């Protein structure tokens, strides 16, 4: 047993698998020296693998969460198709983009880009971006601007890709009607006996439910296009160098067809927020308009070139929508007994949901200012 290193809470325990044996199945340079748990993701098990001698590269090894991702060959194909496209486009782009790195998968010995072990686990290896750091909150406007540029560039470079060539890794991932159905079913079943204690949160969800289908409706009406989207644009999925420049986007599991608004909204939810996602005092979580302006400016410096007017009109709403949706998912998981997200203590998911709901309320209060900021940037 080892203690999981996490920037969130240092109290996740898990068994340390035999990393040396697993990495031997990949075409890795250098010789295995050591490995440790790494990062603060809620989904996969992530290890930093050090190799030797001397300057031989380090790697990120991940056990992909199979409870969530059930078709790993197709998921891997999505990553390969998209990273290949991004790399080709970046090579042809202006030299100022040279600092952007596209993470790449290391082939396994049999030529696949994952290794399926005897216990049925799927493993993959990425090269490690060693000058990249991730943050659970942006510390200044430069970082928010840079993250906005990184996701804007991602959308821009993939805007000529046909999203239908991608596999739908998680059907209905951002489908709020489905999420509400699951929520209501879970509330009715009350499997962990937690419903009575979260009546206020349930009311909070229900009073906003009807309005939240707006983006889905725009899609159904053909007013916004399906694009190649990342679908998990939270701030710790961007890596920064020491000069606070964004140098890579990670966590590519959820790349699939989606709406640009989902990616924009999810990034604002975490990147223009004054508190971490599981802040104990949820009142600290409010929208920071300066970070919002900076992210939007960075994003629109690329996305302004191809978003349609309806997408632009709904940018501010998308931040409220994604904050609602993720709050709803945290609350559902809490009521369900914590089966989806990794948790470090009882009530962790409820704490996360409350942070989202407080943040959403502050976005509702600041909606007019947020609209003015977008109007000023797109004017
Ligand atoms: P999860 O799906 O569990 O969030 P991620 O793929 O986001 O897993 O990985 C967890 C963390 O590991 C990221 O937030 C980032 O800090 C770090 N990370 C992931 N891939 C790389 C990489 N190739 N180079 C450097 N750091 C990485
Ligand atoms: C998960 O993998 P990670 O920790 O970056 C989740 C996202 C949520 C996020 C909330 C596949 O992201 O959808 O927005 O937690 N990823 C999946 O922190 O469910
Ligand atoms: Mg992640």
C-alpha cells in the first residue's frame, strides 16, 4: 500500500501495481528506475515513471478507468487520429506555436498503443512533458489567457476535421436530459440514504432544470455544429511552463464530437473560479471576472475566427450550464453512494457539488457583466 500523492487531498490509498513489469510491454527508451502516483485527476490512475541512465526520458503511465471507458481501442483511435491531425497542422503553423506540444502515445511491443494485462486492466504510456505543470486554480490572468489560447488553438486546428470520424466514447456525456433522468432515478431509489440531508441541493437542481436544455436544443435545431471537442477542459488538463505559458493539453480520453460551448463553459467553471473544486467553504467559490475576461480573450483570439454567431451568443450561458451539469453529476454520485468519482472522505462529492452551485449562483448574479465582456471582445 502506498499513499497517493494528490494536490487535492493526500489520502487516497491504493495498491501499487508492478509498474516495472508493465512498462516492459512498451517501446520505452531507457531503463525503468522508479514510479510514483501523479496528478490530481478523478478518473484514471496516473504514474510518473522515471527512467535512466542520465537524460533518458520520463513517462506518464496510466491505468485507464474501465468502469467509465468501455471501448479502449476506439478511445485510443480517437486520440491517435486527433493528435496526428494536430501535429500535422502545427507543423504548418506559424513559429509562435512551436512551444505547444502534442502529447504522444508510446506503442506497446505488439504495435498497439495500449497494453491489456492478465487481470484485464488497460495501460497506456505517454511521453512526459517534464517542463509542464498543472494547476487546480489559475493564479493570474496570464495563465487564464494562455489556457484560453490553448483550447482556442485546439478547436481552431481541429475545425477542419470531420467530427463524425470520431467514436462517441461516452454517449450522452453532456446530455443534461439524460443526466437529470439518472439524477431523478437515483433520488427516488436513495440507495445510500442520503436524500433527506440534501433537499436544498435537490431543489437547487430542479428549479433550474428546464432552462438547462438550451444548448442541446440549439444542436438539435442545427443552429450550432458538432465539432471535434475535448470535453474535459478543466484547468488541470492544461500544462504550463515556468513562464506561465500553456504548452500542452492533456487528458484526451473524452475527445469526441461535441459542441464548442461545452468546452468553453467547462474551462470557465474551473479556470475563472476563485476556489478549488472541493473547497470546504463553498462560499469562496465565485466567478472571477478578470480571469473570465482573460480566458475569453485568449480563446476568442482563435475561436473568434470560426465560431458562428449563435455559439458566441451562448458563451456566457455555457459557463452556467457546465457548472450546473458538473454540480448535478457530483450530487448524483453523492446520492448514489460515491461510485463514479474518486473520493477522499465521506461527503467529498457533496462538497464538490456545493462549490459548483455557489459558483453558478455567482455567475447568475454577474451574467450582465459577463455578457458585456464577451460583447467587448467580439464587438
Ligand atoms: P484523469 O483523467 O484522471 O484526470 P489525466 O490524463 O488528466 O487523468 O492525468 C492526470 C494528471 O497527470 C494531469 O492533470 C496532469 O497534471 C498530469 N499529466 C497527464 N499526462 C501528462 C503528460 N503527458 N505529461 C505531463 N503531465 C501529464
Ligand atoms: C473528471 O478526468 P478528470 O478528473 O479531468 C470528469 C469530468 C468532470 C471532472 C470534474 C471522464 O475529469 O467530466 O468535469 O472530473 N471526467 C470524466 O472535476 O467523467
Ligand atoms: Mg484530468
